[in-house]
C-alpha cells in the first residue's frame, strides 16, 4: 500500500507537496515536516494541547547546561507523544554554535518500515531569525 501521508497531511492536503521517489522517502519527509512543526511551536501556544512544542527558549531561567537539558528532555517527551511513528526518540543539542544564536538539534529514533525496524536520524537547525528546517540526516 502506498504511503498517503499522516492524517494531518491528508486533512490539510500538505501531503500533495511532498516530492519523494518512494514510500520510504515520503515517510521520512512527513516525519521531518511534523518535527519542524513541533520545533516551530512554543509549548503552551497550541490551543488544543498545552504540551505540544518546545519550551520557550527566551524564558529559560536556568544555566545554559540546564536549559539545554530541559529542551532535550521536553522535546523527547513531545516527539514520543505527537510523532509516534518515530519511537525511542532521543534528542541532542550541539553546544558548538550556541554563541551565535544557532542551535543544531539531532533527533534519533526508530521506524518500522515493512515490518523491519530501522534507525533514523534527523537534524534541525534553529536559527536566531526563527526559521526552522528539519531534514533527515544521511550521515
């Protein structure tokens, strides 16, 4: 059966914009799109669920190390809840470019594709201008 997109994509017809060479690629793009929405949304700003999204990075009143750990843990919880296709998700934030208002986030988890478990990694670059793009990491 051909991959038709997530329920959200089918309802919003955004699956039509996914250009993939096969069902597996379409699945990766669909998950990347959903992860982009998660990281683009401040937790508490979604009207229907208050735990959807990442913590507001501007209102962190902790040390840098504690703030990073809070973001990693809350992102893992949110991904596990709102992106169930990616299970055992782990989130890591690179400490290298934080000083220039850039946050590189790595999301690792597993998918079941054709009854086979497959490890997959995505990376997100949260830029200071608010732009967020999540891509499958092929490295």
